[in-house]
DNA sequence: CTGAAAGCGCTAACAG
DNA sequence: CTGTTAGCGCTTTCAG
C-alpha cells in the first residue's frame, strides 16, 4: 500500500488510523492522514467488504411506482441511512410480479447488505425467503423469517378510524369508503379502521368501492357514487383518489362539501391547495422512516441487544374545506336513482 | 469452494459456469448448476468486485426530495437498471448543501459503481470532482470532467416555448412566468423557452416571479399577482406551483380560465383531476431515463465505442380547462391596483 | 502501541 | 474444454 510506504509505517497502521481504532500515537496518525491526503487515497470498499464481511450498506425493497407514500418513505430512508454513515441500495418490485419481494430481497442479500428494509410490502401470498441479516418491515404485519425482524408502522387503522369518526361526528348517517387495493396492507388497515368506526357508532356499513390509489380510479368511483345521493360522506384511502372522486362529484353537479363530504389520507403537499382544500390525515412517514431505521441500525450494530418494537406514530387530522355537516334534507332512500340533479352550476366555496 | 467439490470439478469451472462463459461441456455445466442449487450457493459479490474490478452496479445521484420530477426519474432509472442486469445504489443530495453533488459522487465512486447517473443536478457553482467511470447527466448542460459523459435532456426550453405560445395564440397580450428556483437547470430552461416565445411574438416581458416548486410558493405568487388584473395568462414552471397559483386566484375572486389562464408543467397524475383540470406539458421522463441509461450502459460495456448524444424527447401539450382566451375587456393599465374585485362568487366551470 | 503473516471468495492469466 | 497459480486490497489474527 503506497500510503503505508509514504508514511513509513505498516499497512496495518494505516488501516487502524483510517478506521479510527485506538492505540495509534497521535504522531503516526497525523503522518498517515497526511500521506493519504497527498495521494488522494480512497479505500476500496469491495476489499473491505470481502475482508470484514460487512458492507456498511443497507438495502431497501420498495415498490417501483411514483406513488406518494412509497417515494416519501424512500426519500426519508435514504436520508437516515446516509446520516448513519451507511450507503443505500435499492431494489424495486413491480406490482403484479409474483415473488417480486423475494427476488428483490435475494438481489440485495447477494450484494451483501448489512440489513434490509422492506417498505410497504404488498401481500404476495407466497412465503418469503429466509434472510440472515436484520430486517425492518415498514407498514405490514411481521411475518418474515429472519433472525431479527423489527417493524414500524403508522397504525393506519387508528388514523382511518379518526377520519371516519370526524365525518360521523359532523352528523353523517354513515360514511362510504373508497378503499385502496386490498393486496396492500396499508389499504387493509384503512379499511379496518373505517369499519371499526362505523361499528362503534352503530352506523350502517355500505359496500366498499375499491380503487387502485390513482386519481383516475377515484374519478371512476366518484361517477359511480354520484348517482346515489344518500352518499353524503366518503373516506378515501388516499388523497389522489379523494381528488379524483371530488372531481367526478363536481362534474355531476354535486357540491363539495355542501352535498358531499370527502376525507383523504396522506396529506400530500397539494392537498391544501386543491379546490376545495382537502380534509385529510397526515401520515408521519418521515418519523416512521427515522424511527424504524434507528431500530434497524441498532440491531445491526448490537446483534445481541433486545429491542422494543417501535411505538405507533401519532395521528394528525387536518380539517380543511372538503368536509361539512350533511345536507339538511336527505332524499328519501327509495327511487333515489331516478332523481335527476339539474346542474346546479359550479361547485361553490365562499 | 464446496460447490466445486460436490460437483467434482475445479473452482474455475464453477466460475465459468456461473458466468455463462463458453467452453464448458453441457454435462459439467449441469453438474455444477445442480450442486450450486443443492447447496443454495450464492456468489459473493464483494469478492467478485474485488477480483474483477467491476460491480455491475450503477449509482445515481439524485435530489433528496419527494418532488415529482426527480422521483419519477428515479423510479424509471431503477427499472431500466434492473432490467439491464445491474443493481442500483443511491446517494441523495440535500438542497443547499454545498458540494452535495461532489460528495454524493465520491460516495458512489468509493463503492465501485461501474457508471453513474446524475439526475437533474442543480448548479452548485463549485467544480465537480473528476470521475473515472462513464457518467450520464440527465437534464443539465454537460460540464463534468469524466472520460465518457453522455447526456440526455427533455429540451424543456422547447416545451416551455410551446406552452407560452399556446397562451399567446389564445390571444393573450403577454404571458407571465412563475419560474422555478434558478439554481435548477430545468428551471432555467423553462424560463429561457418562455422568453423565446415572448420575443418571437413581440410580446412584453413582464417581471418573473420565482417560486420553489411547491404549491405553497405558487399560492404566494398567486396572491401577489391577483391584485393585478392585467395578468391574464401565467405559465408556471411546474404543476404544483400552477395549482397553488390557481388556488390563490380563486380565493381572490378571479375565475380560471375566464379571467386568467394558467399552464403548468409536468403533467402530474393529478393534473387532469384538479379544478379546473390543468393544461400542462407532459414530460417524457420515462423515455428520458430509458434512453439515457441505454446510452450509459452501452458506454460501460463498450468503452471504445463512439456514441451519438441522445435526441431530445418530444413535446406534448395537453390542453385541458385551465386555459382560454383572455377576458374581452382588459382593464386599462393604470390604477389597476386600486380596482377591487367584488367577490364574484365561486369560480366556475360549466 | 506497532508489525508480519494469513486469508476473505472470487476471477485473470496461463498452462495443459 | 479444463485445471493451476496468483493475486484483487483490505482486515484479521497473533506476535512483538
């Protein structure tokens, strides 16, 4: 090693200095650092990994879409990983690709990551390959075969329940739910929370409409629902669908929130600026990433330590202008499909 | 190596089989594959990298935000990288962190990536470290010291020009521009295109308002502009700002598009579902990623080959409901700030 | 506190 | 077609 020669020490001393190991005299340390600097020396990570069995890298399995939730998580994960001195490797899965998670995981493991985080997995039915490094699962039930699995979740069911209750407390007889794809654990959680709220209040449970998270699917659902004016309140499983749904309502001549209230989920940055500004739930995605990774890194670096599971993240309901009490005189239940709404002109908001 | 022993061959033969090298008998190949299978053998990538000097990984320097452009590109990049049989390493930069790109690049290079893509860099003023692997720069002028730099861009100036011309052709006397942060090359491109269009049509060039890509900044700009009703058309540098701006206009009692037309940029999935549906430009981000990476991988695998620069991606203007001809009787230029708009009630859309 | 020797698990080069 | 011999550049023993 040239650095060692230039500094007139052994290779091992260089290694010690660069790894901040103790038992090196200040003088040697200075000399080595100087030599390394002069030579523009950088350690070869592949060699380090081979010799030490560690890569100081963390792999993340995420979904290959630009959806708000997964991408926000990814951004948060990257930041925390970097701050902790690790590097990030990414393997995305494609929806509908069976065994996608297992494949992505295998690829990451091949690369020798020290730990992996599985972000918002969807239920693939299949069992997962066993993993010999610590795993962090973000937003799903812990059902992975790994020596050390830690999980962190937002407790979406609690949130969904709060959203639904907000609507119920406004006086709506019941609340419809525009659900996310049920292969997603987060979509199931939200559905469950909605159902809990309805039961707790003794409200009817209307049939669930399922979307695919997109505004387009929300729009389609909105057209379906627009014909039925007993629908006075909808809890959508994410903001995009909520916005699509609102759009469909407006086009059908129903006003939001006067005729129908809508609550979203996520608090995307746009939520406060659409018309009407959307009442929604903020997901503490950043806290989730931060908290989960702190746990994961702790387990990586202290293989023997016991870890307490992460606490659920807090709920935050943002009441804006898309929710209001139900319209005074709900149409009688029967023949409702026959009632034609004259276009009342544009949707209003003072 | 156990696999070699089990199959009764040399280590090198195993290596050959696993690397799909020629000159191995079908029989041996079968035997080796079988043994590897039985043992659940996986190659150690660190050792491969050390011995071969290649990692079959590509690094990407991206911005650590959840903005639509950067994240969509990242998703596209990941997919193409995976399809090409490479793995992905990510290093994000933080806005405002000087030398962020250089640092991220250094981290990636340390990891021994075979190539790197710099996605939507911002101008950091500082020079960039020199790089000894092929580099793909997405969306910026090529000014990097690297043996092989390839670039691909969307030609945002052409797009911006088209957006501005759309407004001009609708009859607007001029078009205001709500720009993105000028440290971003893409923001500069859009500004340049807007300016070109104005000049070509001999229109006045109003002062530029600069936002930070967020809907909140668009809203702030919208409030500023709302007092001036000579402003009949605005080209916003992205959809989020356009939506924030529209919101501010509506709150000020100005109708979109009757009183003021707005064009966005990006065609985020929500653009067609906000109120009014946003006229915008679709960025062929996916094509960009695909095209750029094809080039990069070609250069990685054929170090000697000459490459033609990627062709600019095509323009696609999506005319929806946020643009219309200007209002019939524009208020005279003077005293315009004194004119109070009685709240005309809600913004309309038939 | 410091150094010498011995690999980590693979692939490159050269023989057979 | 197949095997042998050396390393890749570090970190880990284990002695000084």
